[in-house]
């Protein structure tokens, strides 16, 4: 195999005539620059003299000065770049080339597309160079390669400014759909109407944080939410940093059947084959990598999105404080801030709900008191980046041994809706939650 190199007889992707049209349009129409300024950068143009001319136009725009052949010529002369830009004669040639500027956006997109292809080639060369160095950490090399490609993809699909009319049309369609189905939730149901009445279901693109002190039931509630989302036809990715895959499956079996979790773990009970059969048909994927980095999680999530049998709608991360960034952060607070920022970005990028579990600090107390947002452990960025924060705590009163425990909860933050308190029962033997109002809320 030979190294990836550019063939000397083959130029990089570019469209010289499209670049000339864009520049000519900018020179004859003072408003043309506004149509392409957010689409093109000077380096997106391939020809060096074109980069200089467009760069001069951008600088005049930033200074709010008039843009025409004379001001461009004076700006280039001021920077001592007029001769290298082709001189006044080339500017006149560009003006004569373009009679009208009506198609500037179409030609600008052609220029931008060629620029993206050139950056793709550059990324491929960097990836090849990394491979030829024979890195010892192959997983890290793969992560870097994927990051380069995904960065280009994200750049290509970044939405430009849209007129409010287009946004209103989308909003009107959503409202019309809700009127047609008034009793359906707008988001992905948690499976518990006590929570859904505040959130209207979890919205794709949101970061939902589920927080509690140890042993209150946040993992069990997150698995119940995942199970209910999967039963609705949404693919679910479970990243379990605390429990291995066997423990996670045991928890899911507790949700789907009547077996005791302890006896399932010890083998003292016969496997509920009906529950196992129902479970294996659900679109749930599990990753139990301990101490997974946020970069690894992003990579695996993207890969799973492209391979999943059902469209992925939810990611569960159990739990945030066990994650790492893979970088050298100054302190743990900054590290958690990087993690939550990346998870929020991932939710938007993949258009999924990310449910991140979080520990509460000791200041939250163990029982009987509603925790505050300030007790989220190790970072205020969790409170800041989360769209919804759900908190759980135990009641002071001890329940009868063997009876379901009353767990209190609150939607402590809801960026797009109300907040409030709710109550659920927790059945410890099967590690599952159910509503206190009706027995038919039990998972089946």
C-alpha cells in the first residue's frame, strides 16, 4: 500500500468560474455580500487572488463601508496586495463577467462544496499520516479519525439563519399535529404519568438529568424509562459505567417478569422464559465499558445510530460522575462541565433524548428532605446544561418490611414546562417503580 498523496497532475476540487461569478456579483451589487458572508470564508475560495479580493470585501463589510470596485481596489492597495490580486484590470474583468447577481447563492454553494471536498482530502491525509506512524493506542487513533470526519459533517449540516416565516411553518405543523392527537404526548413517554404531566414526555435534543443519593433507585428508574421508551418503538442505548451487562439484564428482567432480582443473580430461581423472550425483542443495546470517556461514548453512539434496527430515540448514561473526558482537565469540576456540555451537544446532534444519572452531594441529606439543584454533585454545569432535572429522595417513614417503599420525586428544572413534586412506589425485590394510583401501572 502506498501513502495517500495528491497526484501532481490533478488539482484539488475547485470551481474557478463559480468563484469569479461570486466576486463579480459582490463588486456590482452592494447587497450581494450579505447573501454569502455566512456561507463563505476567504479560505473557501481556491484561487489565491480570489481569496485576497473576497477577504478585502469581508473586511469592508466588518467596518460597514461601501463595497464596490473602487473601495476593493483601495483596500487591496492599503494592504499592499493589489498586484497579487491581479490589479485593477482583473477587478474590471470580474465586473464585466457578471451582468446580474441573482444567482450568487447558487454559485456560492458550489464554491463551498468544493472547499468541503478539499478539507475532506486534507482530513484523509491526516488520517493516513497517523496510521503510517503506527500508533500504539489504536482505539485513540480511530477516535481521532472519526472526529475529523464527523467535524466536517457537522460543519456541512450546520443550519444557516432562517427567516422566522419558515420556523413558524414548522411550529404551526407541530401545533396542528397536537390538535389532531390531543391525548398523545409530544415527546417520548417516561412510562410514568406523574413525570409526564410535567414534561409532556422527554423531548428529542434534550439532556435529562436524573439525580439522587445512593440506593434511592435512580438506576432502576432510568432502566424503567428505557424499557418504556423501547416498548414505544424507540431504540435505546444504555451506557452502564456502574454495573456490568449481566447486572443490567437482571434489572431489565425484573421489570418484565415476576422473578426476584436476588434469586436471579444467585440462580436460585428459574429464568422466566416469557419475560426473557419479551425482553430480547426490544431495541435495546448495552455498553458496560467502565470509565468510558465522553469521546468514546460519542463515537459508539454515532456508530450505533447508523446500525440500529430501530431509530434510536434515547441514550442512558449511568452515571455522569464515573465518566472521564480523556483530556487533562485542571480539576474535576471542569471535567464534569466538559462531559455535560458534550452530552447536551450529542443530544442535539443525534436528535435523541440523553438521560444522564447523577449523584447528589452529602448536603442533600439521606432521607426526608427535598434536594435542591445546588446539591448536584461536583458541578453547577449539570444544572446549567440540563433541560430537565428529576430528583428522587426517600420518605422519612420506614415502610413495612417487604412492602413497596414510597419514593418522592420532583421535576426540579424544566426548561420548557412546569416543575413540581410527584410520588412513586418502589418494589425493591424486583427493583422497579410503579404509580401509586393504579395497579395497572405495573410494568408487564
